[in-house]
C-alpha cells in the first residue's frame, strides 16, 4: 500500500501511518511511538509554516 507524495499536505498523514505501522511491526511500546509521531508532526507543521511565511 504505497501512497504518492503528490499532495504535500497529505505528507503528515503518510508519515504518521508509516510510523504506526513500523511501531506495530516492531512491537515497540505505543507510548514511545506516539511521542515520536508528535515530534515529527510538530517539525512538519513548523516546516509548513515557515514555507508559508516565505511566500
């Protein structure tokens, strides 16, 4: 189930589900995964924000 990266705004969702899948497959503690996901989401939204400011 590959998703395309055509829609940049969909990227957080793609990454989020990717992390979830990886964590479940590796049997990692879900709390750790959630924290990881939140960190990445924050970085992504900061990136989006700075891109928007540039234009």
